[in-house]
């Protein structure tokens, strides 16, 4: 089973009140000019006026990157919006790698003070494909083996818990991942490089 889209959200450890979200507009525009991320980067939009919306959005051909504040938790939401990977495990690996790459770039941006810092021991995986993966227990049974494989690759022998956030059908099927390991973004990225790039 391969969903049409997957999303990954990594949360900022910074106090949201200390982060000037308007600065992401300039950062994302600069990324487009410098081709800082894989794929074709297209445009930047400000949706902060939309309740529970995507916030500051960097639109790309195969992916979107957003600074999202849903549930009052500021973080980077990556959306893989085209089904170009052969299976769910591959789609998750690519989604996680590209999300973490963007997080790492943001951590290096000097415009933010204090510097941005993303938590690498907690994130969410969302499946905005209500047809194939509606928010119900059966969907978790479908994806849990692939999730377990990927999380073992990321965290090794460290303890990792993952479970659905809610079974409320009004919400996307979302899995929360938590690890006791004190990992950083770079620690996880080293396990997700494309073949030949280790």
C-alpha cells in the first residue's frame, strides 16, 4: 500500500513567542534563489491568517514545506504530494530525509535569534489520504510494520514508541513518534542519505 501523500512534522524546541514567523518568508525566498533543497522550488505564500492553516508555505513541484502552528505547536511540516516512490517505506524515508534537511538548514540560518532548534526525538507522521487510510484502527495495522522498520533504522536499539494521535474521524490519520534517545537532526539524517551518499 502506497498512500497518495505523506506528511512529516518536526517540532521546534524554541518558545513560539520568540520566533518571528515573518522571517521565514525571506528565508524561503532565498532558498528558491539558491536552489537550497532538492526538486523544483516554486513560490512562497503567507497563510498565517487562515485558522489551522499551513502558515508560511514554500511550494515545490513534488513537495511543500510549511511553518505550521497547529495545536499551538510551531514546527516544520513537510508534505510529499506526489506518489513517485515505489512503496510506503521508500516514501517515508524520502519524506523524513527532506524534512530533516530543511530543519537542518533552518537551524543554520543566522537571521533567527535565538537560533532555531528542532526536536529529533519527537515528530508526527500524517497521512492525508482519507480514501486509502481513513482515521481508524485498521489503518494503523496497515502502516505499522513499515513504520517500525523506518524507526529502527533511525533510532537503532533506542526505545521508540509510536501510536495514533486520535481516532476522531474528523482528523487526518496521524501517528506520533517519541523516542527516549537524545538525538539531534543531524544524527537522524545520517541514516537517511540516498544510496551512495553515506
